[in-house]
C-alpha cells in the first residue's frame, strides 16, 4: 500500500495561492498596473471595474499587483482586498465597514455602533495622514444584491471631503450586467476604467497546471495526460483555471486515498464527478429559506413519483411545509419566481405548457443526479418537518 503523500505543497493547487508569475495575463496586469501606478506618487488613480467569468485570473491578478505595490511603498500606500462573497463580510453595510476598518487596524464590535459612526471613524483614519488607499471589492455583485449600492455611493463620494488622502475603488465581478442595477452616479464613477479578462483556452490552462503541478506534486505521480485532461475539461467549462486546479487537486486526493501509486485519467473523471456533486449541493444549501422550502417540496414530489410535476403541485406541498414549520406563506406567483431561479441555477429544469382555457403552467424536471438528490433530501429533512 502506498502511504506516501503525492503532494509537496497542496496549497499551490488552491484558489488562495498567489504565484510569483501569473501566466497568460501580461496584457491585463500591465494595463491595471499603469492605471494604479499614480498612487505610488500620492496621486489618486481612476476607479476601475474588472469583469470576466469565474476562474479567469481577476482576483489573483489584483492580489499579485497589490503585493508588488506594497513591496515598493508601504508608507503612503495601502491596499485592501475584500472578498464580498464571504459570509459575515458583506451581509450588511455595517459588517462591510467593520471589515474595512479592521483592515486599517481599528477594532470594531460585531454590532452595537450606528453605521454613521463607522463612516465617521473611517473618514478619520483614512484622512489621518497623507496616503492613497485602494479598495478592491471582489464578487462585488454579491454585495450589491445583498445590501444595495448605498455603501459604494458613500465611498465614492467621500473623496470630495478628504483633505490628506484619497480612496480609489476596484470593483471585480463575474457578471457585467449587474451594473445595470447601480445608481447612475455610482456606475459612472466606478466604471472610469474597465478591463475584461477573457476565458483561458486549453493550451493556456495546460501551461498554468504544469507550472503549479511541478511545485505542488511529486514528479513521478502524474503524467502529461492527466494535466491535459484537467485542462481540457476546464476549457470546455468557460476556460476556468480554478476549475482546472480543483480537478487536479481532487484527483490527487482520490488517488492518494485509494492507495494508488499514480494519478490517472480515471481519477480525473472521478474528481470531476465529485466536484459537480459538491457544487450542486453547496449551491442548494446557500439558497434563501423559502427557496430551500420550494426545492424540498420539489424533491418530495419526485420521491413519490418519477413523472414530471407542475407548479401547482409544488405550491401545495410548499404551503404545507410553511404551515407545519411556522413560516409565512408566500404567494404562488412568488413561488413561481423562485422556481425560475432554481431553473437558472441548473438544479431543476422547467418548460411552459399550455392547459388550453385553463391558462399555462410549468412542467418541472430534476436536473441533478441521484446522489445529490439523496444528499439534499436528507439535508432538508433535518431542517423542515413535513
């Protein structure tokens, strides 16, 4: 049995790792660096909006540039990176301000202070000396969907009152269309400069994986075929480098757990299946309460019958669940909207069918395999009594 680890350093195959060299993003990094360069001379750079699909190098490029700039000047330049997707960071305006203040070495209680007090304290700290602060808000659309754009408006407006310092904002998002929801004044300010990160192609992903694998894995435990397959799968899924790294890491974990001597293409296939299962389950668990109740209603109906079900059937079970568990019952129209959202997430599939003079309804089918179905059904059964 093989008991030796395949890994030299597993963290090199994770999303949080910032490599010393970022492949195939020279053009984007050069443009961003030129936009931000004035900050090292105490001149305020333009606000910047960066977008591109998941895993195209946006976050790692910003972290890389921040590291380089902080190494060059830490006295009058400060860079703050915020992942707005993390829980307890951007759930409320208070929490977001508290996070930024903590990054500026000011401790804030989790609750208790008026939000206006936090703005005042932020103003005082930022303007306490001559400096430029660049605030990168990653997954910005997640924050906007949760708490609106008031905080962005306030942060972009604060510069008109600062005497010694300036704040510039970098917004990072997977979805360009979310800017349509922004206040026109915020959108105009945030989009002073825009950079697009295109998806990676298979050869580029292959290069990225080879470079990481060379340092993360022992040389004799993987082949070029394994790297190529991981890159090919990720290239078909929007050119996502994160996906490629995840598949390679999980394939190595599976092979190691099974006491294999090498990582093979079979392990890559198993890793792809596991990651898809994890994605679907995590996505469903992250949904708001009424979306979870709606999905559980759908799962219970499919547990009884394999036939396609209708919106009315779902609403009937949903109503029972709400009454049994003490939740307010939403309207059937609202539940229909939640079903549409579950459809967009790829958890279910729907199609509109005509019932003649009785109008139209939607026919629902499951878009997930048996294993995630069972996991989610069991998970929701512990949350909701029926």
